C-alpha cells in the first residue's frame, strides 16, 4: 500500500515545492484552464515495467492523482475530473476489480483529510448503485461533508460511462416531461433539460482532456462534455505523470486559448439563441 | 514535483510522427481479434455478426472490384466505419492566397478521392462532417456558397454514385436548409438507397448534442403516447433514435481530423465512445491516399480493449 498520510506533508514542503510555486507563478501570467479531465491509463503497464506486484500500479496511480490535485490547487485550476473506473472495467478479473474498490475506499478517507487542508469538494459521478453498499455510503458521506467547499472540485468518475450518464439524463428528462401538464413548449425536451440531469452537472465542461498511456480514444469518458475541449494524449503512463507534464499541457492550452474562447462563446450563443 | 523521471518525452502523441509505416508491424503477436469481439460492449454485437456474415452476404461479391491494398495494410483489420472531420479548407486557401471558396472546392476533390479509396478498400461506411451547427455563424456569403457547393456536388455526382454502388445519407438538422437542397437530398437518398458498396453519410447542420436531444424528444413522445414505458428506455433505444440509425454500422471505428486541431467539435458524441482517434497535421485539401494509409496503418496497430484486458 503506497498511499499514506505522510505524503501530504511531503508534497507541501521542501525546495521542490518552492520551485514548483515559482513555475506556477510564471504560468499564471497567461490563462489557466478552469477544468482539467484525465483518463488515468497505464497503471498496469507501470507495475509490469517496475516489476511490482500486480495491483500496486493502481496504488501508484492513486498517489499520482493526489499529487495532481495539489498541483492544480496551487495553479488555480478549479475543477479536476478523473476517470477512475468505467462500467466496462467490471468485466476485468474479479481480483483486480476488488483491489481497485479497496483502493477507492482508502482514497475516500485520504481525500477527507485533504479536503480540510485545501477546501476540496469531492463528487462521485457514475452509477453508484453498481458499487458495494459500504463504498457507496462512504462516498455519499464524503460528498455531503465536502459540499460546502469551493477551492477545488474533484469529480471521481467511478462506475461511469458517458452513455450510461446520458441514458440516466434522458430517463430523468422523460420522467419530468411526461409529468408536465403545462404549455406545449414546456413539455418539449431541451438541451438544458438533459444537461441538468447529468452526473457531471456540478462542473462546467472541461477545457482540457488528458489521456495518459499513449492511446488515442475517449473510452466512453465525458463524450458529451468534451465536445469542444482540447484533447491531449500523452505517451507517459499515469503513475509517472508529474508537474512538467501538467506544465506542458497548460502551455498547449494557453497557445490555443484565444481560439477556444471564441468557440465557447459561439456555442453558448447558439445554445441560448 | 520535479525529478529525473521527466526524461520521458512529454510530446502530445495525438500528432503522428512523419515516419512511414513499416510493413509487417501491423498485428501484435498473441492478439486475437475473435477473443476481443467476445468481450465487446453490447452495442458492438453487430461486429460478431458481421465477422461471419461478410463471408456469405452480397458484399463479399464486391471483392473482385476491390483493388490491392497498399503495403502494410491488412484487409482483416480494415475499419468498417471511418468518420472524418474535414478541417482546413479555409486555411489552405489563405496559404495559397485564394478565396475561401477555392479551399472548399479543393476539399470536395479530396472527398471524392477518399470515397473512391474507401470503396476499393472494403470500408463499409464513411461519415463526413461537412457542416456543423456552429458553422451557421460564419459570414452569410461563405455559408451560402457552402450550401450551393453541396447542392452542385450532389447533382453532378448522382449518376456516379449509382454507377459505383454508393448509398448517400444525410444527417443533421434539416430545418435551416434551403427547400431546393432538401428536395435534392431526398431525391438522392431515395435513388441510392439500395446501393451496397459504400454508404456515404454526410453530416450537414449537424451537432452531436442536437442528435441526442432529438433522440430524447422522440423517446419522450413515444413514452407520452404509451408506446413505451419509461423503464424500457435503454442505450439500445437511444441508439435507434439517433440520426445514425440510417446505417447498420453506426459506431465509427476510426475518426480522422485534419489540420492538426485536437478536438472533436461536437461531432457524433454518443457514437464516438470507443472510436480510435487520429489527428492529421495536413489540411483537408492536402489529405490524400498517402495520409489515409498512414491513418489506417495507425488504426491497425492499435489494441482495442473496450475497458477490459486482453492479455
């Protein structure tokens, strides 16, 4: 088990922390993405390469996510969404699935500690009914306890696929509209009706979607929300994703910022018009 | 946290290197496509059927018209459905000091070449993003030109579509299209509906979000009329109501976007769940056979796991 609470102390102290803050101060001269989404791919390959026990790749991945949260907090990124476990992943080896669920449980407790240090709000997006009762209860409790925090919002997509999310939103919208007996135009489903029922409604659309591990596909992650965001596929496996990778991604974003801002405004005009 | 481990390159791998694909570097040893197919999400069930049906249905008879594949490409690993975001016509024209209309005309030539290659290489469906809902905000002169270009292209190519066995389908919000274009689209769709060599789906005034919203509206109507119960709503029902219900293979295996832009731009959102993405540096009018081979070669080397593990 690679995660422990000492790591929190290590991240925030030392000369690397000072150097990092200097670099971030320079980056903040330009626009900073509001929301970064990540497909954390490559944990298993990392464990294989380092000849670690099977399953410890995911521990290293959880640690990398913890570090990323701190970097985002220091850089001023407001929303981080991480693809922790897809509904499709349930068809993996049951031992691997159980290890990930156990890791998720431990992470819930660690995030509870971190949330007090940096006013972190934690949200779990996905079909939580597919999780064990214990994990579901712990997750819901963490969501309630951190609902008032606002410095940084971490959304963990667990038991999630975007098609399941859209399906859920469509079901809720249909249920709502079939009960509507008002004017005809009130009973017609609009874009906003579907969006308000999405699991990801707590956050704005991501500005950047990063996939580590070198694959170039979305794997049913934030298909709806990433329709216009910048995609970044990085060869590095997730446990090795660090501050320089983040800096490079943010620099790419800043390079294309004026184009994105124009597109976003145009889309909002179209959707509201 | 700085450390020596950042000797690992941080380059964005979405932009392919310029190395030519090596022959023989196509199939990973030990990767059995049949094993993969058996663990596909339900929406890909057609792949299992198609894998056996192709040997017996009419499409196999087109094999005598399919030309030799370029070196390095394997027919068995050819994607069934390729989607393309044809980006870069405007920039191409500006680089050459030409008006935007010249860029779009050059884009049509590129599309013609790609349609021919898909037909020859056994690709069943080609979906192209011709005009997005966001494109309506472009200058009226350009929009009018694009719509008239589309109308002219449909008229002039109708006979050639028939001869080549190409079926045309048009998806998107038709409410904003001129009546003359709508009439022509219906005529072309009707005339070519029995062609089987290649289905060319042209997305005009299309938005992936709009597609899902209109599917949702249809489902809500059916629920209100009592045709279906709310509990019956599932992914399969949504799939049936999406505009890509005009094809047997609604999910692209490969999406190509030209001009180096790294985003999906509201194209086929639901349908892109497991699609392999390929971002080409070339502008669309410069995207030809060589670049298409590079995209297909990259696709054929990828391991598609659909959330599972295959080793």
